């Protein structure tokens, strides 16, 4: 099973598009860091109205990237 597929299974209870609150739960982080990650573009998102919409796949890719960076 590929890395991205494992991430999808890990977060299978979450919808394909999540908000900041769900991102906080997924990564077990606080609100300040969650907004920092989406505003900086480290986790891809779109702002629609007043809310950020974050593809679940972007969260998985962020985790995989962080894991690879720690291996190097």
C-alpha cells in the first residue's frame, strides 16, 4: 500500500474536504499552528468566504513530507 493510501485510511472518518477545526483534530495541533500552516501554504487550502477548505489529501501529503524531512 502506498504512503498516500495509508494516510487516507488513517483519516477515513473525516470528509474529503475539512475545515480548520478538523485539521486541528487530525494533526492534534492548536488553532494558531493550524492557521499558520494553511496561511503559509504548507498545507494547501482555499479560502471560501470566511472559512478555509482543506483537501484531506493535502493533510496526508503534509504528513508524508514532514516524515521524509525527518528521515534526511
